[in-house]
């Protein structure tokens, strides 16, 4: 399976950056959060549970979560 959430369009479902679309990136600098969403010049640390992917097949996402230990 070639699917990965890194590079996918997404938005944050809650908080001050709510509903702003950005791109999911791997967060290599902090241990607390594995992902970040890049919106313009901003890099926002985010947990997987707060990411809403845009235009992604739910089945692919579910398989990805299982394969990467998120379920």
C-alpha cells in the first residue's frame, strides 16, 4: 500500500486554527506530536486525532492507521 497521510490536504477540527486547510507533514522535532499541518508559513503541531483529511478514502486511512499502530 502506497498511502500515507504525509503530504495530504487536511484541516484541524478544533482550536484557533480550526477549518484552515494545510498540508500534513511529519513532525521530527517534538516527541509529543508526530504530525504538523503547514498552513502558509505556519507550522502547527497537531495530534492525529485532530486531523481531518480532505479527499481521502476512509478505507485507505483505516488500513494506514492499522499498519502504523494507531488503532
